[in-house]
């Protein structure tokens, strides 16, 4: 397992996202909905990065790794919902419906990739081990 210290690139990325968030809040000029969107998106992104680090450092097959996997899916789902809502409300209804469909498909695909696909891969590895 690697160190929990952030790499220079990660630190630079964090500073960039933080700076952009501060600028977006300043540009919103008191629009409570816009400020809320930026703050919730920023905090959710930080939580996602924390969950990803937690997932990477947890032992494979552990309950901690499963909880981290759930945290990754929940935070990506929240970010997808936030951005889907933000974009869909600006579009005419047929386009908004397509945006919502794509957002829902992304959430469903993430669930499949994080929860169903790894289980299938683990099950097939166990079957191969049992055959040998």
C-alpha cells in the first residue's frame, strides 16, 4: 500500500478546483441557488476523493472496501444528479428527458460496474480455483 500523502499533481488539482469554486461563488453575486450548487458540488467532490482514497487503501475483500465502494457510488450518483438537474433545467423538455435518461444510465452503469461486475469476476475466479 502506498502513502496517504497527496502527490504534487493531486495537490495542484485540489488547488485548481478550490480556486474555480471560489471564483464561481464570487461570480454568482448572491444567487443562493448557484452558491448552493457550487458548495454542494465541491463538498461532494471532496467526499468522492476521500472515498476513492479509502477504497484504494482498503484490503481487497474487506468490509471496509465494500463501504468505500458504496461511498464512491453514492457520491458519484449525487454528482451525476446535481449536474443532470442543472443541465436539464436549461433545456427544452425533449432534450431534458434525454439528459435525464443519460444521467440515469450513468448511475445504473456505475452500480453495475461497482457492485455486480466485481462480484461476477470474483465468482468466476473462485470457480476456476475450485476446478483446479
